[in-house]
């Protein structure tokens, strides 16, 4: 079996169909379930073209051990972590990659607390043992259920902020054809239903596995300029962009200036409702918190930054 091309930042990456093929994915799912002694695992993926096939192979491998799978579809990483907690699962596998080559995909593993798995090397050593002597086929296969946790996750986010005080705002959002687009659409419906006076202007919001402007990259200056131009053209109060699995975000103020990550971190950490690590790591929550804060303080985002 060909091993993945790299183990980068705790993500197993490989060329799809070569290093990262169905056999490897099946074995990884199978061995992960055994390694974690799991009864239930969550599987999700971003909107790379290859993600559903890899998710399917992972799920089949997991089920071969008798472990059940909840496949939550095309999602962001923080949704997978949320689903692990809500489903009382023993962990989760997220198919995603930030590699600029769309023919490369990856798999990240999370434990029962929603934290990234730290024992990749030990697990990969087991996966790459073709003798398979450490696992016997379960007589009873696990089940695969397809469940969306997005509605519950959106409600969870909205419960962490008070947007009833929100003043009229205009916000540019740019998922750059990544999976954040799915959640933005559902979130917008909830805001309209609650009569929150926020106008959301979407750029490249439709998830597209061809990624016409390249894989979403928060450091790509050409992608940054698109949202900065839109902020200026629409006289927006802020702009937000996400990477492909919305595990990271960038925020721009009303002057189209990038808000420093240190400032965002401080705002997140000081938000009174954030009592657990998963919330603090959320990349979908910062702009909601910022809308609440600039409304409560009746100020602009640029002036709010001075307090942090």
C-alpha cells in the first residue's frame, strides 16, 4: 500500500487515487475505529470533488469493525466537532485539505472531546501493516446514517450571541466556493426569520468543487482584494472570508483593513458566553460576536479594535 505523501499539521494528505485511495481510506477507517475502541464515529468532509468517495470508504472501513457511522455530509470542521459532542461519539474523521492542488485531499482525525488526534504516527504504522493481524472482521457490521447537524449547530452559535440588539448592518461574506457557503445560506434564513437587520452580501457563496478562483486561501492577496473591493463598493460595515472547511476566518473592517488575528482572538476569549474550547476555536462565530459588540457599543469595527 502506498502511504500518503505527507503528514502535515496533523492532516494525512495524499494524491487522490494514488496515495489516498479507497483501500487506504477503508483501512484507516477500520483501524481508527479499533484504535479508539469506538462504538460510534462521525464522518464529514469539505466540498472537494473526491471527498464523498473518501468519506464512503472511511465509513465502510469503520462499519467493518461493528462500529456505527454518522455521515454528516459536506460540512466545516467545527460542525464535525460539534456533532461528535452531540452524538456522544468516540471521535470523528474529517476529509479536507488546504493544498492548492485540488487533486490532493486529506483526512484529519478528532477524539471524543473534539480535539485533533495526536497519535497519527502510531496509527499510520498500524494502517500500513498489510498483514491485518491485529483486527478480525466483525460478524456484525455497523450502520451508516446520514444526518445533518447544521440546524442544531446554527442554533448553538446564535445562542452564544444576542443579535436582538443588532443595529442595521451590511456584511460582505466570501466563502470562495468552500463549504461555508452551505452554512451561510441556512444562517441567513435564521437571521431573516428573527428579523435581525443585517444585509448579507455574498461573494462566491455557492460551493463549487472546481474552485474557480483556487482553493480558499486566507493569505492569497487576490482573494483578499475581492472582498476588500466589495466592502468599499457596498459601503459595508465588515467583511468575512473563510478557508475551505471554515476552520479559519479573516475579518475586514469598514475601511477594508484586515483585522489582526490577535484582536479576533482577544474578542473571542473575552466574550462572556464562551465557556468551552470548541467555541473559542470557532471560525463561524467571530463575525456574529462582532455584530453584537459594534451594535451594543454603537461604534464601527475599526473603533472597536482599539479596545483590544
